[in-house]
């Protein structure tokens, strides 16, 4: 979500994402978890009788937009022409623009999502402030970011991430941007140890695949997706003390 291509995800990553995001266990499980959070957000909204206006910042190739359309009137924004073209072929409403300078008027949306996007920004607080600006009063944001710098892996490199956060770091940035935190928890505790071990081994062995999204163990893919997605039941009841990612729900003050 930046100005020039070298600062975006590498071009080939969008093609890989478009190919695998409907079936790869990571994307499938993450959507199940996000859907659970979205259900709670929409149900608790003062305007729940209406169809909320939703903006997905960094909408990529559109799989999350398709999911968000089940909860309201969803549209996306992304800096990449390649990503927007994928959205267009799926019939999705998406605009070109920067996270740090969103092409929308103040208070245009009831919900703004940034799902594995904020970590791409050179100025993450500026991006979060823009999300706050386009939200209506009491509007909410759903943020999903990678956790812990010591979990840095190939996918962080090819996606041109700037950072992997601690929960404290992303919470502080959201507060600086004018949000009140309603919920903050780690996620993907299920595969924390395997991912840490796999990334450590790849570093030691010097293995660097084109993308970790290509490492798709087809025989176990469906099972992994269900296992990851099942975390939504636990997250209904409690926060996780650690995980591969962080989920935050925050409200515009």
C-alpha cells in the first residue's frame, strides 16, 4: 500500500494470492476467524438494522471483499493495478488509492478493515489516521497484522513488510490514530510452533521459496484450514497470549 512498485508486494505475489486464497489453509482459516469477529461487530453496531458501509483497505485480489459483502455494502481500495484488475474480473467494487491518503470523504464508512495491510506502510500511524478519518462517529475498524519480529520469514520479504508487531505496538499506534481499543488478541496459536520451526529451518538451510503461499500441502490443506479456523470458537471466549498474528477491534472516538 505504498507509492511505487518496489514498495508494494512483489508483482508475482498477487497472482499467487489470487490462485490460492480461496483454498490455501491460511486464507481459509483466517477468513473463518475474521467472519466471527465481523459478526460480533455488526451485531453490536447501532446501525445494525441497516446495511453498513464497509471499506477494505489494501483489498488485494478481492477474496476478503467477497467475504465482507456478506456483512454490508463493501468496497475496497488498493494501490496495485494488478490487484484491482483481479477485483474487477470478480465484479467487485475497488478503487485505486493509498492507505495514507484514502480517496474518500470524511465519515463515509461504518466499518474499515485492514487485513494484513498495516505492516506494509512506511507510516503506519498515518494510514491508521486516514482509516479513522473516513469512519463515521462510533464506527469501527478491524485490524489483522503479523506478530513478532523474530517470526520474520520469506513471506515478509516477498510481501515487503516493514514490521511484525507486538500487541502493545499495534495498540499504541491505533490509539495515536484516535481509536479506542475494544478487543486485542493474538491469533493462530495452533500453528505457532510449526511456523516458527519451519522458518527457522529455512533460514538455517538457506531455503527461499518464491512465496510461502506456494508451500501448499494439498493432502492436509483442508484439515489445516479447519484447525486454524476453529480458533474462532476459543476466541469467542478468551484472548490468546501469543500467536502468529494479532487481531484488533477498535472504535473511532
